[in-house]
């Protein structure tokens, strides 16, 4: 009998998060189809074992893990085209963003990642729209961010965004950010509400603002060497399982957003709903970045989100 194929899936959040549940969805579906031909194992949160969140990238690229996910911003240094989807206010609603990532834009970006990294990209989970939280004051306009030290994802585009908004951006891994927030050594962070609650940030930040400044996706990547060596039926089944898990995860993300907003309020925090006029001030402040982006990325990429 042939040796069972090992499939090790990992992430960087508790087993209760939508991302972890999506991994379990994949594993259970494959186990039902292939039985003892495969062995599926999970590492829900690599940070529990002393790794940084960004380490998921090399853990999969080297084959220690078979499958993982990570916010696309973490790959922008190696795949500059991914900076395009870090642009502020690129998307205004989930439906438009999902269509772009499931369509021509997502296919284009996947090809750019695969050209530079030992991955197979099989889909895009939704990290969703990001909001600002801080311990200093309510943020309703860019002026309210003046001088705030804010953690951002490791992306030059995101750092430039918050410079234009008047803040002091810190390109840090999630591991560093959580420690600094708990120690009170930085003022602010930006994340979807679900992440803010998952990592307990709402216990340290009183002020939250619905800015929707970035929409971020998380590519689902597999160790290419291992995946390409699988029999075709397992490859096809993995592609189908990941595609189904994307729809499942996005539904969970919607539920998590509602539950997380409730948890933030229940903690005694404030959530500022930004008005259209206030939102326009944020969009105006980042126009220099957009002007540069049109030259940097070209009209072809912008046409992919039209």
C-alpha cells in the first residue's frame, strides 16, 4: 500500500476563527474523499509555538507546512504588484472586491506570486475592510491622527497612506504589534474588527473608527513542490475544496464582523461611524499616493477593478 500523503495546514489564529474553520472545512472534505490515502494535520496558530505571524510564509515555501494563508501585504516586498491592492479606498464594498479577487485581478496577482515564490495560489480569503483603533482619542478625520504611532502591515503603500494621513506608521509584524499594544508603547493599530477582537486589542483601545481605508485579501498558498507531485485527483480535489472554503470563510467573516462590533461595544468602547463628508477628507488626503499609483501600476491593473 502506498504511503499516505501528509497535508499539514497552518495559520495564526485560534481554532475558533473563520480562517481556522475554513482550514478544517478543507481537511474534513478531503479526508472524506480520500480516506487513508492522506493524513491531515493542523497548526491553528503558529504564534503559540514561538513563531511570528509572518513566518507562515517561509514555513509553507520550505514545505514545513503544506498550506497556509497570510495577508497579501506581507508579500509586497517580493511581489511589488501586490501593493496595488494595498491602495486606500480601492474598493468600496465587499461584492466589488470579491469579484475582482475571484476574477482577472486575482488571477493576475496569483501568477505574479507564483513567478517569485514556491507556491501554488488556489484562492483568496477575505480579511476585509480595515478600521482604526487607538487609546488616545476618537478619530473622525485625518487631523485626529496627527502624530499617532500606528502599526501597519509590512507594506510601503500602507505606510505611505498613514504618513499622508498625518500618523507615524510602524511596519511591524502582528507579533510585535500585539506586544506593543498590551504594553501601551504604541498609540493605534488598524485591522478588521474581527482581528481586533481575536487578538484582544479592544481591551486596550477605547476608540474605534469605521474608516474602511483598506480592503485586504489573504492568498491561500500551497507548497508548490509538494502540490505538483500529488496525483491529479488529489490536486483537483484540493482546488475544489479551497474554492468551496472561500465561500464558507467569507460568510463567516460577515458573521464575525457583526459579533466583533458587539464585543467592542460590550467592552465599553466607542465606535465612530464616519460620515460621507469625513470620509471624503480621508480620500482627499491620500490623493498624492493615487497619483503615483497610476504611473506605477498602469491603466491595465486599474481596469481590472472597474
